[in-house]
């Protein structure tokens, strides 16, 4: 069983030529900007600031690698943020595409979405990509604590409808504030 508190930052990569050798299974954190990816990572690892959290979207501009026992956690830059130069978007896109196309030992992608809102076109495109490439993934619906009971019930139904065309996809409802879903995600990672 993994000790999630023992996770440590390894390195960040800004260019494909900097990728480390894929010598262990990798679990990837993917999602659009401002979806709560860093807060999610910190909650799962029971750390306050291993992954940098910012109120401004688009702060993760590199692929960040963390070591957790015999596996590696990989934090992708968020996609879909409009307030960065086009050249930076192209660089991020190329970096992420190179990662997924470089024959890495990807065990699982945790595809993070904001539970409060319908999935964006980029979220759907990413899930399509993972499906086509046959890369295993789980959808993590963050910020669940920000919905009241009736809003949450409506979003649960809507999310199922948004995902129905992809088949039977596992979804974990998550809140970094309340801890909801934390144990379930840790169990998923542990089983990998």
C-alpha cells in the first residue's frame, strides 16, 4: 500500500527532449485550467503545497513529475485558458501531445473536470482522445462542495448524459475542501 504523504517533487519538463525515461508506471493528472488540479493533487497526497495552487488559471506551464513509491505522478498543464499568448498555447499543446505519443508507461489518466459546469469542448476532446488511444482513465468531478443538494443532483444527471456516448466511465465526485472522494481516488491509485 502506498504512503501518499511520501510523494516528492522530482522535476519539471518544459520541452519534449527533457522527458525522463519512462521506467515505471505513470498516473497522469489532466484537465482544463482552473479546474482545481493542484488542490486535487495536494489533497490526494495529504500535502498543503506540493503542487502549487493559484487563484489565477494557467499557472502550471510545465509537465511536473512527482515520485510516489514505485510509481510516478504526472501533472499536465491545464488546457483551454484563453489569457496566454497563442505561442504558449502551441508550446503546451506540443508538450502534452509529445508526452502522450512518446510510448510512456501510462497506467491511468485522472481526467479532472469542474463538476459545477457542463464539460467543455476541450474536456470532451480529451476524453475522445483517451478513448481512441485506449488509455485507461477515470473522470474526477471537482468542486462538489460548491453545489447545493439540488444543484448537485441536476449535475449528476447531466454529467451522466454528457458521458453516455463514451460507454461505462468511472466518475469520482470530489471536493478538496471536504475530502469527499479522496479515499476512493487513493484506492484507485493503490490498485494500479
